[in-house]
C-alpha cells in the first residue's frame, strides 16, 4: 500500500466497530466502548471456500478475548439481480456513499464560536491527529471530521469567529467539495495562489488576534513555526488551550476512548525480551548523556514492552506513554487493560505501571530533578520524538530540558531480529495461500460462472480466506479492491452499497494486507481475467521490470532509499511515464503496516536514514492511466547482507530478499519485453511460490490448476 494511503474517519468509525465484541458475547473483556454497534447485512447465500490442508494450530488462550474484538466480522452480501449471472454484490438500493454525504455544521460552528469567546480565542485550529501522532485514529479523536463534516484522513480545519476553512491535499479535493457545507472555504493544498492553512490562519490573525490549539494534537515543530508566522502577520501568537474546545461542543455524543484489553506477545514471536530492549535503549541514552526518554508513539511502546492491543483500527497498539531512564522504566496506561500475565511480565522485566494521565504530573517532578543536575557543561535533557506533541515538550520544560530526536526505539524496531524475520517469511506464505485461493476463486466466478461480484464483496471474500490461516488476527488496512478506472485512483477505497461491479474484461487491482501474530503483510497484485489490451500489457511489464530491478539491486551499506528509488522508475521514465507515490515503506512486525523511519522514495526523510540489514520494506512501483486503468505490483522484502566478489572500502553490500509468495499475472506480461535475466528471476520466483504452496491445495483442484498455470516457466 503506497505511503499516504488515506483512511477516512467514516471508515475508521466502521472499522472501530468491527473490533467490538458482538452483542450477546461474553462482555467480561468488553471495555467501555460507546461507538454504535455494527450490524452485518443478512447473507443471501454463502460460497464455501476450500480450506488449506495444513493443520490448524491452536492460538494461545490469552488471545481469545483480544481476537474476538480485533478480528473484523465478515459482512455477507445482499444479492442484486442480474440476468444470467450469479449475484454476489452488496446491496445498493437507497445507498449513499459516506464520502458524498454533507454534514450541516451551522449549529456546531455556532457552539464552538461561543466557547471560543468564553476562552478568549479568536481563531481555533483543529488538526486531524491524536495525541500520539497516529496514522489511524480512534473514533473519539475524529474532531476535525466532527466539526467540518469532512471525513478524509488528511486535512486541518481552522475556525474564526466569522469564517471557517478546511485545508486538504489533491487526493481529497472532490470528496471535500461534496462533504463541506456552505459554512466552509476549501483550501486546496498545493494549488497555485492557494494559501496553506498556516498562511490562512496567520492572515486571519492580523490585528492582534489570539490563535488557539490543543497542544496534544500538534507537534512542537509545527506549533513553533505557526507561532512565528502568526506574530509576523500581526497576530498575538499561538496559545496552548489545554481543554479541547471541539470536545466541549461534541459533549456526551463523543465516542468513548477505546479501552480494550492488552495481551503479551510471546518470545517465540517477538524474538527478544523487553528487559534486553530496555537495556539497549539505555545504552543509547548513555551515548547522548540524556536524563531519559519519553515515548509517545504507540507502536514504539508496544514493541518495547512486547505487548499488543486493539485500541486503533488495523494497528495492534494501545493508548499509553512510557518513560525510560538509567534506573527506571514506567508504562503509563489504564491498568485495567492489563491481565495478570501482562502485569507479571512487566514486573519480571522491571517495568512499573502508572495511570495513563500521570505522565504529565510526573513530568513536573522530572523537570525539577533535571534542573537540580543541570549545568551548562553537562545539561541533562529528556529525549522525545520529533513527532511528539507540543504539550509533551511543554510539560518537560521546553527547549532547556528537551531534545527532539529521531527516536532510537523507532530505529531499533525497524531492524528486525531473526525471529521476526522468520515470522515475516512464514506469515507471507500463509497470506500468499489466501490470496492465491482468492484470485483463483474470483476468476472462476467471473469468467466461468458469470457471477456478478462488486468490489466490496470481493474484499469480503478475501478476508474470509485470510481468516482461515494460522495466527490470523485482523486486516492491516482497508482493502483496495478496484476494477477498471477505479484502479487508476491510487488511494481508492470501495464503499459498501455504492461501489462498482468487477468487470472481467478490465484490469482488477487488489492491494491488501493482514495482521498475523508472527508478522504483518501488504501485497498488491494487478490482474486481468480475459484478454488485456496491448497498452495494458506494456504498462504492466514496465512496472514489473522496475520491481525486478529494485528486487535484484545490490548496494553498499549506508545507501538510502532515496538513492535507489530511480531503479524502480527507470523503465517507465524511458517511456516518459511515472507514478505519483513512493516506491516503498517500512513495515512493522505484527505492528503498523506503515513503519518509519526507512522507505524508498523522494521524501527528505528517506534521504536521511540509510537502509540496514533486517529492515522490511515494500517494493511497489505502479502506473496509472486516469479514467482507464491502474497497475501496481507490490512485494515485501527483507534487506540482507549479500556476498560480493569485492568489498570496496571494506563496506558490506546489501540486497533484498522478497518474502511475498503470490505469482504475477501471466496474461499481462509481454514476454518479448523481458531480458533473459528477468525471465530467470521470474522462473526462480515461481518455483519458490510453488514449493511454498505445496501443502495448501492438495484437495483444491481449482486453486491448484490456477497456480500451475500462473507459474509456468518462461
């Protein structure tokens, strides 16, 4: 999935509900969710899929409460009658896409402005983020969506006493135009002569006006630059407003924060105990002569303590903070989320537990302790991530006592140990089996049975196949299931009730992934079920050649993802073509599907952080013909040290080991465009896939025949 894949707030609300216990289930683990209950559609019929022949392995008993909440419920599809075709589509009668609904915000804005006047705020900024800079947010943190009606994942709302503006990027211009009512001005980020939200805010602040923001939702870097901009424009500056004003307006209707149970990730999956990880972190603190580090990014905390949760859709994380010093480690969390096993494990690893909100009270004492030891020659500072909130920096005493750094925990997490790497290999075999079954089933339904299947119904069926795999937990993001012109929309997401029916005579793009106990998957395949056009085959083969070129690249240690991005684009460039997304992103180990700090692309960050042995990244070049079709081919790959004849500068050299086990679409490959080396690479890859799939399809003639056809040697 390309970096920047958006998930609308409406989808997150739905996804959050998919992680709740069903009504009537044992509520002893249910927490206190007040989100609306999810009601599945009634099934018209069920198409049974063959199960893999590999034996099922029981999950640890402590996971059952977690899985009942985190695993999404399959939504069966209601039929729509079509002549001479079996129906397998979602109900469309009276349906309206959530992305087309306009929320009338007049009363909400009136209430917000009333609160602003009470607090002495002339302009109020409403970011999209939560307190932990999460890519995905809990329903209770969807403040910008509540006040504006715009549900896209990227955007900032700014409300003055007379005006309101919403800034978002080009992915969402159309959606925002439909969702915003007459109260809002749309700021189209990146368009000529259109101000950024920071510029617009500064302009409105002229004349000494006060701009307010919840300091927990904005980074200190953004806050400090905005403050300077406001003052240059003649405003009074940026004020940290500790009580969120949108929450006041939202009132009792605001969903309660997720408070789901947490479970311990056993050593057989994590590969390293928490005490060892903390010891390594303390070595980094010692190198920097730091007083300690405060962690606020949820995936870093989950990784450090070998715990997993389900507070955020698609990401097995939980709301928390952490503090590590030379002699203490504290997890700030609602203790009721922890079972006895988790508490015992934390105690064994010398980790204390404190309430979630106690961090900000402890910060005051930490500052006093640091101040007593502070000297110009030996300043004692606390490290925080560059993504940490302004509120956290202020609580820790500001610049005097805080150093903002690229998190050493993030760096360590990105380099997987051998247990994690083997887990990534194994979960991709199982995930590959699910995808292969799905593609074989889908082709048979569309071509042989003449079934009518829409994009959401296909995504639901793929989830069915995945759920049968060992150690499956949930999806890792919303499945991109796109037919024909929809595949040309890089961040397309089909909406239940209003999506397209899959056209067997058009390209079909499927970008999907799952969370397994032993790893996280993210795979994109582009298929054609009948006879593709020559230009589609050419474009597909150009993309495939770029994928192979990057997969087979060898480069010296110290090389960044920025430096090798062009390898995947070179064949498209020669034809005057390109794609508007990154080539690769880091992937967590049973954690976030988008994981920093490494990646492949033209982002500045990717030029700053070299690739290292043990990193896991996606390789996903693509090409998109607007209004016609889209192509993307994505594999996950491990960065590994490779043997070379020479070792220039005594540096080791690195390369990739791809772990994705799904074949490429034979019908879309123009063999005449491939070199002998590329054909040999494809043949070797197909051999690996056939060998890995050998246990799975012994009693599944349909899938076995599909796999044999797709992996025939070139």
